[in-house]
C-alpha cells in the first residue's frame, strides 16, 4: 500500500471512544477563552476550580510541599498511598466526621477524586449492568459510558433542591449494581436533608437484605468532596452515621481539592470495605494514578496541624459564603424587579443554582431566544457573564437552570455582574 492509499484508510477506534460525548463545560470554556484572548472582558463563573491568586492553598500546605521536594521525596509512592497519609486522613475524618476506617486496609490515596471514581465503577460495575444517578450531576453519564454500563438517570426537581429522594430511586434498585450520589452536589451546591439521606440508605439496605448472598450487593458511591464547605445552618450527613449497616456497601470519595482550594495538588482518597479498596488499589496500580509522593507527605503533615487546618477553613468558608450570599441577594433583587430569574438559597460548595426563564424573549434585533443555548450565548455576549447550563450535567436541553461558580470571582466584581445582567435582561421583550 502506498502513502496515498494509506491516507484513505478509515482509522477506526473502539465503539466506546467513538461514542464518548465531549464535555459541554470544556466546549463552553473554549468559547470563553477565545473571547478573553480577543480582549473581551468576561465574567467567567463556569469553573469548578479556584483562582489561586484569590484563593491560595494554605500557607502551611505550600511550605510542606516545598519542604518535601527539598527532601528529595520524588520517587514512586505505594500504590495505595503512603501509610502516613492514610493515617492522617483517617484521623482527620474520625475527628471531624466520626468516620472510622482502618488506614492499613480501608483507605486509598490517589491523584484526586477522578481516578478513584473511575476505579469504583471498574471495581463494582460489570458491562451492561445498571448505574443509578440523579440529574443534574457531575460526570456520572461519562463514567457509566466508560464502564460499558447502562445508565438510569433520575430526574430531580427544584422543589427538592435538585436532590433525589428514596421514592425517586426505589423503582430502579432491583436490577442496579451501583447508586452514585454526591452531597454537597455539583452542580447545585445543595445537600441531602437528614431524613432524605436516611430514607435512601434504608431502601438500599432493604434491597441488599433481599439479595443476601445470591447476588452481588447494590453498592453506594458517596462523593462528598465538598463536605467541609457547608454554610449557615446547613449540615452535612453521611450514610454510615444514619444507617450503620450501609458501611460494607458504601464507598466514599473525598480529598483535599475543594476543601483547601488545592485542585492542582492532586491528593484524593476513597474509604470503603477492605475487599473493595484492595481491588480499586489493583486497578489504580496499573494506571499509575497515584498522588505524587511529595504532595502526599505534605498533605499528611498539614492535616496533622489541626490549628492550621481550622484557621484556614474558617477564613476560606467565610470568603466563599460571602460571595454566594452576595450573588443570592443580587438575584433576589433582579427577581423582585420583575425579571424572570430565580435562585436557590446557597447551602454548600462553591456553587449557586440560578434560573433564567428567558425562552421566547426577543432581543433588540428581533431575534428570539428559542433554546437554552440561545440564552447561554446571549448572557455571554450581552452581559459578558459565563455560567454553565444544567444540560451540561445531564439535564434537559431546555432546562432554564444554571450553575454559577464563585471559585474565580472577586467579591468587588459581584455588583458589576448583577448590573451587567440587569442591563442585558432589560433589553429583552
């Protein structure tokens, strides 16, 4: 075959790769970055991350990372993480969440939460088995696809702060392998109530009682990466404290990234039954998805510094909460002035759930905002405000709800942003 003929050959890839959907958030980010490069001022509220110049990692953590590199801690760590890191994580969770897991066998360290979530799916879900998850939620559709599994999407509602209930999940449990839940929830910044989470855990426990030893149990993956960041009277609950018999069937996903603005430090952890954790460890050992050794050492030393941890969190949470509250007040003012927007009171994480019910509105040029994509584009071009529509998290293509993130926002910008939205909304008829 000559070179010309070779160029005409179809380069086929796997069905999974061919049908994997690209991230809507990354696509939107590309549009925003192009506008910024062209000199436009954009209020970018799309990123589930932190501007390190506004929200730096704790000074003590930074110093410990530098110290560990100066001590030449740059070789491979163990596949399940350094024992001192696992012990520090275990102690941190016992003190702060009353979660007790054996650091020798029930704690797994990896390069952030993503490889751990992937390992959960690969460990617990067979091809063509079903995974239940709510929509909107972050990336469960993609992890289900990567695992060749079937997705069961449970549509949630603003009346329950977009959190699923036991009644929502129960009809689907019989044939499922995994229930994937997140609280505080990305993208909404809302949390499970105590009663709702208890009821969910009770129906999962009932399902497992019916399976006994004849079938693989129904597992729960509980992503609580934002659990430290709750505000006001909001309280975070975990399955084990409410229904202790769930311990054997629950895998927790957690880490440093959100609690300490340390998304690039890449230290995450999973907690679960030793058999599940050992299999996840084997999968991750082949991927090489361990957290860097220096960062693991630094994280262990930092978590053991209780005063530094508490001091950082008090200030960090106040800074995030003040931004969420100010945006909330701004949207309430817009709604009071007759604009067709809405907002859910902030509870946790770095997100605010906002609504733009603008379908059918006319722009100044006479064109109509027919779809949510039209609305998103209008907000970006006219108000210079970039936010993520819920369809990027599996919701309906024409859902009017959006995720607004404050991780890169300066407090003094918020009045400008609300005023920019006001002007843009005023132009619609």
